[in-house]
């Protein structure tokens, strides 16, 4: 607050000029601090935006939903089955059969045996009637004895046809005397014992005996 100024002293005027009164300095007012307003905790008046759309009355066009492409099914590849190797079955080895050798009968046995006993139980003709499995392969030398010495013409026919059937085993050469097999009537070639080693000469000689035997057996 301003302090009160002092009243000037009243002097009696004299002839002496009065000095001009000097103005008393005015005290400078001291600034009183103004109270700062405090912010109250009143709620803010900032408008809150509602999340709900405001109906302005203007129709809004709903956006056309874009069709979402359906996912294409990814083809599943079936695993390729791995072929399983079947176990190798070891072949069953059958026991090696020892070839059976046809029994060999002497020519005397053949000469003394009846024709019916020399033949198979079943045959188609005299060409395959002789039972070589039972009595052994026919021999050219025994056939000549059967015809020339014993005149067994009826028995000689099936016997000689057996000789013809085995002439295919004669693969030798008559000129140089080479022979196949053992070289006798017990071997491969039935005419080897008479020096005929080829198939041709074996067949030719045996057919000659067949023709001669047929003439003697059935004379005209």
C-alpha cells in the first residue's frame, strides 16, 4: 500500500524568494502477486465420437462384397508303391535218375521165345510191335540168323522193323570204316557188326531183308 506523504511545513513568506518546493518522490507501488488460477478437475467437454454410425437420412450404398475364390484342392499324389521282390524260391532239385539200360538178351533167347511174347501188349502195327524195352534193341546179325538159319519169318518181321527204327543211330562212314558208338550190335548202330556204319546202308540192308522175308513168309 502507498505510505502517506508528509505535509510540507508552512513557512512565513519573506522577501527572500521562496525556493520551489521539490516534489516528494512518490513511493513505487509494490507488486502484489496475483493468485494463479488452479485448474479444476472438471470433465473435459471434448465431444466423444460414438462408434455407431450417425443416421443422416441419406441412404448409403452397401459395398458389393467381392467373391472370395474358393481354394483349389491340391491334388495329393499317392505314393508309388515300391514293388516288393518276391523271395526267390530255390528250385527243388529232383534226384538225378540213372538211365535204365534196356536188358540185353542173347540171340538164342530171342530165337527160343515165341513171337507173341516178343511183342508189346499194345501196338499199332508191326513197325512198333517189338518190345525193345523188355528184350533190348534188335540186332541185324540176329535177324539174319533168324531168317537164314531158323526160317522164323513171322517173328523176323517185327524184329527187322525195330532194326530199321534204330538205323538213325548210324552216323559213321562206310568208306573209311569209321563207326559210331561201340561199333557192335550192342552199340548205337545195329549194322556195325557187318561193316555198315552209315544210316543209308543200314536202312538199305534191313529193307532188303524185309522184302526177302515177306517173299518167304507169303510165297506167291
